[in-house]
C-alpha cells in the first residue's frame, strides 16, 4: 500500500542515566533530504541517524530532533584529592601538638575542608550513547511509518475513486466515438446535396472522404493506452515499495493520451468528457505529490 511522505513519530526513554527524546517529522520532497537538530556535544549522531533513517524512508524532507538530558550526578565522578587531604591532616595535627589541644579529627572534619574532593565529569562513551539513541529512534521511526501508512490509505481511497471515474468516462468516450464518423458522413451528404441539388452524388468520393476523416479522428489507440496506464496505476498503488516517481510519470502519460483524444475528437460531447478527464487526472496529480 502506498505511503504518504508526511509523517511524525516520537519516543521518550530514560536509559543509562540519560533521558533521550527523539522526534521525526517529514513533508513531501522529490528526494531524501535530511536535517538534524542534536545537542552540540552530540554532533557525531547526525550522520549515524541519517544513514539509519534512510533504511525506512526513501523520499521526503526529513527533520530529526534529538534531546538528551543527563540525570543529576550520573555523569560525574567524585575523586579524593589525597595530597590535599594529607596536607590538611598533617597541618591540623601539628597545630594540635603545638597548642596542646585534643586531636579530635574525624572523617567528617576532613570532608568539610575545601578542595579535598574533586568532581570529575565522566567521558562519554559514544557507542553507548549511539545505541541508546538508536533504540529510541527505532521506536519513533516505527510510529512515523505507521502514520505515513494511515495517511497513504486515505490517499489510496481518494486516488482509486478518481481512477474509477476516469475509467467510466473513457468507456463513455469509446461508446460515443463511432458515431462521430457516422455523423460526419451524414453532414457531408447533406452538404453535397445542398450544393449539387439534383445532380448525382459521387458515392465513392464521399466514402473516401469519410474514411480519411475517420482515420484522423480515430482514438482507439489512445483509449487502449489510457486503459493500460490506469491498470498500471492501480497495480502500483497496491505496492509496498516507494512508487511516487513512477506514478508521476504515469500521470504525465495519461495526460498526454487525454490531450490527444481532445485534439482528435471532432465532437462536442467528447470534448466535454475530455475536460472531465483532465480534471480527474489533476486531482490525482495533486495527491501523488505527497506519495513516497
């Protein structure tokens, strides 16, 4: 089933001390165009995300937003500055001896002194972070694709309804077409009789003129090709593969056949039906602009 190029997917997960949010959105575009908004320190994720998402998205202007929050304290490591602590300890005990004071030093006493402990931020493991982001992006991508499928179903229903109308109208044109030559023959006879009055009419010449006219206005080949294009169109919109470009080509071919029918058919009723066909094809063309 066809998929829309418009979609949105989001996932939010807390893993390995990090809160990770991934949002994917897209609109129609002729090719796969990717942009990413990631925190400055995680810029290395951009190319990884671009390659990963391309496995599930063939066309569209895709924008991915990644937000990463480190939970408080999980990205830091506390280290004891032993030389500073030992210096404090030696100085305090030396002072206690000199001043004849009781040595009542405890661990809590040392901990309160400045620079005894140093807070060191942990170095990020890029592979771990990528795996976390990738797992979140995978869920967001699935939701994104699901939305595209839902939108595609609506487009499928609309497109096939227009194809039904086109097929019906082509049938009406095919039924009307044989009468065009017959009508021309009648008009030609009437005109000749009016001009020649009572003189004999050259039947063979009339038949020759009608044959030439019939060949000029014959639209059998065009209606056969148009029906073939419609059949191909129906097969393509049933496909699970990206078919937007192929459908665009078929619409152009359908328009070409309809224009030829319009230029050949010397009949007002057929001309009106050609206008209806062009209107229905245009409605389809507008829809396929957003098909992946």
